């Protein structure tokens, strides 16, 4: 848990930098919510306090991303976007921290659900890129990751994959609601 915030901070800075380096639509993957929650998943998998560790990684990622933008770029603009992402850190952190713990330390449905939850965030992002933004390349790439991750991570691959697919669509609906409510 001690490394959760600094790891998130570093991730936020790296994703900000990555947007300027990766080609074409792939630069959006550097600023990916799915990439960010991998940190919460890993922190949760390796912590006795997965919820807190998950939150700390996500808060760190927001602080790193927008702090770097403010200090080394042209500023971050108004506080609307960082405020929304900070609020989402308190939702995503516990979910993915817990999913990481379940995947690493539990058996049965919790194990394969943890792996499926991680896959689902990539599925949601892939569907968003593909169906909403029209970015076929990054959309398909993220959807492939949504299939591969649960298959590689879970002992019960098919159940984990089913969770990933089902939650991808559910999360896509949630993302649509968040964008409508926040204007992002």
C-alpha cells in the first residue's frame, strides 16, 4: 500500500507523456482509463487493504497526469476534468483494487470474476473507441485485450471471459451516462 500513491503518480505522468509519443489513435491509449485501473488491480492484488490501495493509485494517477500538465505543459485548464476524474478515482479504485485481491487470493467465482472485471474495462474502452469515437484500430486492440486478459489470468477461462464480455457492455452504458452527466 505504501507504493500505491507514488505508483499512480508515476503512471499519471507517463500517460501524459505517452500522448505526445504514440502514433495516431494509439496516443489515446496512453490516456486510457483502462490502463490507469490496471494499477489499482495490481495494487489490490498485492495489498492487505485493496480498496485503499486502489483508491490511492487512481488519485495518484489523476494528480500525476494533471500536475504534469500544469507544471510542464500549457496548464491543465479549468478544474472540471480533473474533478470528474478524481471523483471517478473513488469509484474505480475500490472496484479494481477488490478485483485484484479476488483474482490473486480467492478461489471460485471471485477469482474468475476478478479477472473478468479487469478484462471488461478494456472491453468497455474498446467498444467506446470503436462504436462511439470511430477509432477502429484502438477499438479492436482494446477489445482483443478484453478477451485475452481474462483467458490468460483466470483458471476458469470461459467464465472469466463471460464476465468480461457482459460487463464490457454494462460498463459502456455507465460510461455513456457519465459522459452525459459530466460533459466530458
